[in-house]
């Protein structure tokens, strides 16, 4: 009985986000077959679809579900972080930033998670002086992130051809 795994990868020699290299690994035979598939999802660059899909063994429907959970939960977490910043409680700010960054890291949202990490690190060191500026930057990144996730969920690539609504 052979085991087949599909892993979505983007080798550097392929141009940008518009192609996916899918490698078919068949059991112990070590046979490799490469399939090129054109993607319709380009996004704004706030997430790394290829890396996430690789981690999820190419399961686009699972990524779409995870994106849906993020889109439901993240706005509330951003508002909680904003309220914590207004309260000035460094431990609460750090905790909220950590939760939000962990959720966003699912999608390799590097710019967004760098900001949540900076907020958390500053607060753990007792420095809340830059929170307003960091929150403004985070708000801007958040808009890009949710736009990309919404675009992914609505794209044919999220479900191997059928948009997920």
C-alpha cells in the first residue's frame, strides 16, 4: 500500500506567487512527479501562503478554515489590545500582544508578528512609551492581513477550484 503526500512548495526559480510546485511523494518507491498549477491568489504580501500550505501538507480547505477562525477572532483581540494599551497595564498589553501574534503566526504574517513581538517585548521590559505608535503600525498591518486572508478564503485556490464562502 503506497502512501501519497502532497506538499505545496514554491521553489525560488518559479516566479512569484502565481505558480505552485506540487510534489507527489509516493511511499518507499521515492518516485517524484512535479505538477504545475496556476494560482489565482496573489495577495498583498502580508501572509506567506506557500509556507502555510507546506506546513498543512497542501490542505487548502484547512488553511481557509483557519483563516476564517482568524477573521472571526482577531478583530476582538485587536480591540482588547487597544483597550489594554489605553489602560496602560504593561502585563495585560504583553499578554494581548502575545495572543494576537501567536494567532497571526499561523499565516507567516511576518510584519504583523514583528509588531506584536515588539509590543510584547517592550511591555515585558516595562516600557509602554511607544505603544500608540506601535498600535498605529499594527492597525495598518492588520488591514493588509485581513484583506489577504479574505482574498485567500474567497479565491479558487482555497478549495482547489471552488470559492469558499
